[in-house]
């Protein structure tokens, strides 16, 4: 049994009734982020769940999230950060550990519970957790940085995602997205459409995990707006 602070014990016990839980420590630039996650993912990967639209993405720590987390650890804190499709919170919690003020968002109830659990377990008080429906986004204010790992996975969500960017990105803000290169079939059309509104820069990084090498694409999007100051963006 994982020893958790008393204040989050009820939340932990609630999740432990459904999942076998384990802690995966992530060592990022000299700091350790502890991620409580299900250890029995295979129990939930039914034929229905394997469909892209229904796959429980949040159950897994994706390689792209590790690369984006490492990147955010190198970015100087400069305002509020919004993570879209936060899953287990790897990117946002890392950003918070390195001084950013972070809002983690996702949609599923259990995913939000894991986000709250992991924020408390890592004793990060500069983290807020919010439910976010991309098709009916609520008021959250604006953010200097928006991040997302493996969030571009369906063409039907392209326009809702662009609307999210327009709604939440502050003047002078920047968007960072990370995806496995294997998903370029979906990512490339999204970035093509994004060219109309955003200046883009793309870099690739390699991550060795489970005896495999993953090529991760990090995309930086900055709105094409002549009066916005982007000099201090990483």
C-alpha cells in the first residue's frame, strides 16, 4: 500500500478499490516527480477500448509526455500554464515542480481524481485541477503557455482545439505540443491547418524506453499577431 498524506487518503482508497496502484518515480533534471498510476492497464484494454475515440489515454504515461515534461523543466516560469489532456499529470506536475503556476485539465472523472491525487502526493500547491470539455469550454482565464502531449489524435477535434487555443492563450503566449512521430498522419494535417494562424517551429527528440527508441516531435505555435511580444518565449 502506498503511504499518502492523510488529507488525500479517502481519494486514494476510492481509486484503490478499482485499480491496483503503483508509484512510478520520474527523474527529470535533478528532481523526482512521483506518479501514482494503475498497474493493471491491460485489464481495461477491451476491444471497445482499443478504438481511438474510446481508448483510455490517461491510464498510460506516454513517451511524448516525458519529453515535454523535460522541456518544460527548462522553460523559465513566466505566468500561468494550462495543460490540455493532462492524463496522469506528468507534464503539468513537472512544470509546477519547476516553479510554474499550472492548471491541469481533462474530462474523465477518474482522470481528474488521479490528477488531484498526484498533485497532493507531490505536495505541489501551485496546481489547480479543472474539468474541461473542449466543445463547451468554460471560463478559466488566459494562460501564457499552453501544453499538450498526444492531444492531436482525431480530425474531428481539430477545430475545437483551435477554439481552445483562441480562448485561453494570452497575448504574447505560446503553445507547445508533443507527439510521437508515428502519429504524424494525424499531426501533419493539424499543423498544416494551424499555419493560417500560427508561426511554427518543430524539433525532434529521441527517447529510449522499454528497449525501444521513440522519436518525439515538439511543435511550438505562436499566433501571427504583430503586436504580441514573443522575445522571452523559450
